[in-house]
């Protein structure tokens, strides 16, 4: 993250601090737009409709991750390490998303029509519309990963904000003015992801020579192989974030689901610090590791995330009342329970970036699987006693278990002691300040 560190041939000559600053600034804008979206959903759908919407989108998102191994991380890694061209990476990702999406939709339709309690919490037509999200959302994420791997953070920033703006506009037209409800909210998500695909494809074609390519080359098999090794982590990550909504969908009311979905969506906005630093870190450690740089980023992310969490919790009650209305005030205690899980998630994200960068994604898979198992066990065990708070406790406990395993694996792989990983060092402040000044210099 020092200002003297140039980028490689894949991107412009910017430092890690500059790239992180661009992503962080984008994340701030994304949080503002995202809160506007969450507020619109809360005021128009109320807790019950918000819960139905969450079930539809989470269902589609999990299917997309489950059936598209390698579309995001695999294609990105091979392009970043120059083992594949941009066209080959995007072509492989598209083939995986289309094939996996078609299989996911085919297998999901009988469940939507089955006598399963989960699918009674929203209209059948809402779940059908959500199925259109499966390939679109998966390929949208793959295209964003390509731009991040190429260090085109400025353009990715613009496309991210356009994505959110489109989501808001469609919500206003279909849900606020048209009063279509849950279906309109799902359609807004479909339109926003479709817009992202078009913008990223346009940019990659213009600046990186993206052309149609045969997806069944040898590189596609290797991308799929990397993806399969990371796939348990990808599935676990998607389920870990969504497990509360999915499990509550079996026995909780749509109103309870809406409260938990709103609380988790709000507090997990604070992961933007970890995402910003992690996106800038990965291209710099891919193939080499650089544990000292990783631990510096880890300590910076820890301090920044703690400060952001404390600030949010101090104003949580008026914040929820203003953004989501009094109907969502029962979600405030959930914010306090989820907050430690957000900090654990942020730290685990940096350590996971290290293992992805050294081609050991299997460790991420083990860590995420442990966290997911803890989450899935805790929710049904605790729900009879504490109700919807069980989903919040399950999420936090799962994230902490995930972090502990990753930290232990990192310490063993780098032979760094636990205290040296976490304790601030005299040079941390100076390095962070140099990165901050370099970021300001680029404006």
C-alpha cells in the first residue's frame, strides 16, 4: 500500500493506496445509493414484503453461485496471472454462467411448485422472475471481477454507481409509482445487473480487445479446475451471508425475515473498507504472497471497521427510524448482535485474499465451510428460545469461526506469530499516511 509501489502491466501505474481509495470512495457512494434502495424497499414493501423480496433474491443468488464454479474467481485469477487473455476469461465465465444458470433454473422449477413452506412465503410468479436473476447476476459478478483484476477501479466505480442508480429508478417506476410490489423490486435487480454486464462488456471490448471466443479451450478447463477448488468457499460464502434468510424461510414469518434481512443489509454495508483494501491487494500479491503487506492491510482494515461499527451503533435507533420507519425498530437489537460478525468478516476477507493470491483457495473453502456449518446449526437450535435473534447470533458465530481458522492457517503458512499479525506496528501509521497522501495526489 506504499506510494512507491507501481502496478504491473495489467493496469495503470497507480499505488495500492490509490486503488483502495478509489474503491472506498465508490463504496461510500454505493452505501448511499444502497441505503436509498433499502429505504425504498422498507417504506413500500413493509416488513412482510421485504421478507418475501429477500427470499426471492437470496434464492436466486445462492443458485447462481452454486452452479457457476470458476466464473468469478477462476476467470479473474487466470487473467490476472496472464495465463489467459481477457477474451478467454470472459468467454469461459459466460459459458459457465449460461450452462450453470440453465441447469439451476431447470432443477429449481419443480421445487417452486412443490409443497415446501419456503416457497409459500412469496408468490410463485415472484420466484419465477427471480430465476431470471441466476445467470444475469452470476455473469454480472464475473465481469466486475475482471475489471477489478485488471485494476480498472475508476471505471468499475462508475459502473457500480450506474448499477445502483438504475436499480433505484426502476424501483421508483415499478414499485413506488406502479405499485407492482415484490415483482417490481425483483425486476429492478434484474435490470441493474443487466446494465452492469453491458457496461463492462463495452469497456473490455474497447480497451482490452474483448472479442467472442470459443469457450471450450484448454484454458477453460483450467479455469473450471481452479473454480472447483474454490467453489466450496464460494458456495459457503453465499450461504453464510444468506443462511439466516434461507433458514428463517422454513419456519419464520415474512415479517421476521424482513427485519433480519434489513438489519444484516444495513450493518454489512460496513464491509466496504475490507472490500476496498482487498480488491487493491489481490493484484499485488497474486503469485507472490507478500505476507507483510497482507498483515498491514489486515491491521488497517481492523481499525477502520471498528471505528465505523461503533459510529453506526451509536446512532442505530434514529438511523433505523429515519431510513426504514418505526415498523423496523425491532431490528435495532439485531444490529448489535451482528456487529462483531461484520468485524470478523472484514478481517477474514483480507486473509482469504492472501490464500487466493497464492493459489491455495482450498483453505478459504475449509474456513467458509466451518463458518457456514456453525451458522446453520446455531439458527434452528437457538430460534425456539430467542426467535429471530437466532439468525443474528448464528451469523456472528459463523463469521468468528471462519476468521479463527483463516488466522491459524495464515500463521502456519507464513510462520508469523499471532501477536505479530494483529498488534499495530510503529510503521503502520506512516505507511497508511503515505498511501492516503498518494491517493489524494491522484484525486
